[in-house]
C-alpha cells in the first residue's frame, strides 16, 4: 500500500534504526514515526478501547489521534508528530489511553 519512491536499500543516505515491539525498523532521518512505520509495512499502531479494533495512522497531521503509540515508556504519543531517532523503543498502544497525573 505505502512504499518509498527510492527504497532505503538503494541509497547511501544515512538511516535511523528503532524498535517497534520486537521488530527492528529502519527509516530516514527526518521521517515521522508514522511514516516510517507505514513505509516498513507496519500499519497497525494501536487498538480501540471498547472493541480492540486495530487502528492505523490516518490524517498524518495530528488531528485524528488514530496513530497513538507508546514511545520510550510515554503513552499517548501521536506517531505522526514525532520525528524518528536512533534507539527509540516504540510499542503499540493497547485499548484505552492511560492518563498521567
């Protein structure tokens, strides 16, 4: 569905490596986390609170909140609003968002 115009393996540009769950993902510096996940074939980043239905990045500009993930232990992060960086630990957000007080 989504693919890069020039795949990572055909360029000498630098890459960023991060983890999504147990999977190692590579991206280009400057990519949003949501774009990097989609380009890597990962389309589900959270589940809904009531039915656990899978959700994926939708608007890619921070309006819809469909791309919420946990980044480095912080829940409720909009993947479309975060730039990838080396060593990030990203996890799928399961169900209801936890609120930090």
